[in-house]
């Protein structure tokens, strides 16, 4: 089968339409979505309605959770007070315009999806809010994949696509309990992979193009796709609807923040 994996649409209907057209061009058999359907962008209801109409299996993202559970459900930090103010504005706007049936749909989304040897999450198997960065310690990254029982873990959340291979081999774990001798556990694991789909609606890899992943289950071939779209139309809608204009500025540049944090692993992507 040929799969398409999309993530982090963030209310960007123009980008979603462009990506779906590109997916159709590649004649894929199945689409999976890794969440964050809402937030930042000007068309959260239209995005959710499109995903629902196509019956695309979808994980719950951190923004999806926040709209259901309330602002800062993840207790993430911001790089500045200004960024926090913008995040609150975006949340409050989205919370006001979201349709009740859309909120109910977001509340029912699962944290993980799995088929055969493939697992799908938004952030990590532990949390929608954990970042599986390419620089993550190899053992920790391997543990995240092994915990799902799958060989390939698809994630999003960072908004930057990548493929990481975790070599097979022998692993050793020492368990210490007070008053008892240490127990040594060894196990062998096959090659594991983490595939980050990037972002459809809020790319942060330095270009405004939407990104997603194509995956062939027969050959295990991964293709990171970039799709140009009319991002200026989305930028105009962001401003017209009263969202922070800086969201349009950074969308047009494929950037993360106007001001960048020293340690992005602890910054909520709002």
C-alpha cells in the first residue's frame, strides 16, 4: 500500500486542499492525519469538516486537546511574554468560532493509531506535547518506538519533517531496587524508524511550502513531499479575521517564531 501521512494543518484550508490534490495525484491507498487540525489558521471548522468528510483516521494534537480541555492543558512555556500573549489570542479566537460538533469531534480523537508495524502519534506515544526532535538521545528515541510495538513511528508536532533510523542491535537495561541485587535485562531490537511528517498548514523548515510524507509499505520507501500553495490567501484571511498579524508574517517565511527560544524542546508550538 502507498500511504500519505499529514500533520499540523492548523486551520489552513488552502494548504490542506493543495496537499490533498497532491496526494490524489500520487494515487495513495490511505491517508493518516497526526492532529493539530486547529489553531493559528483562519479556517478551523472548514479543515475539520474536510477531514471528517474524507473519513481520514486522525490522532488528537496538542491544539486539538487545548480547545477541548482549556488553554495551556499542556502547561508548556513560551519564548517570551509577547509570544504567550499571541498564543492566548489565537486560542481565544479559535475557541469562540469553533462549532460545537467540531469540538465534540476533537474530543473523541485518539492519542495513537496503529496498523500492523506502523504507529501514528502527534507528539510522541507518551504525550501530544512531547517533541521527538532529531537530536533526541538515541536510546530515548528508540524507547518511544519500541513502546508502541511498531517498527515505524510517524509523528508531527515539530513542524519540521525528517526521517531518523535507529539501528538494530542488543540493548541492556539495569533495574535497581533497594535491598535487592540489580537485575540486568537484555533484548534485541530490529531496525526502527521515526518519520516526522512536518506541517501542512504551519511549515517551519524555512520555506512556506506545505509538507507531508508518502510511505510505501511494500518497499518501506519514504518520500518527504513539499507542496507550493497560495499561502498569501491564508495570510490575508489571518489578518482579516483579527488573528495576530505575526502569524501571517511567519507563515509566509516558513519560520517558527519571530523571536526564537534557546531551547525549543520546552516551547509550546502556538
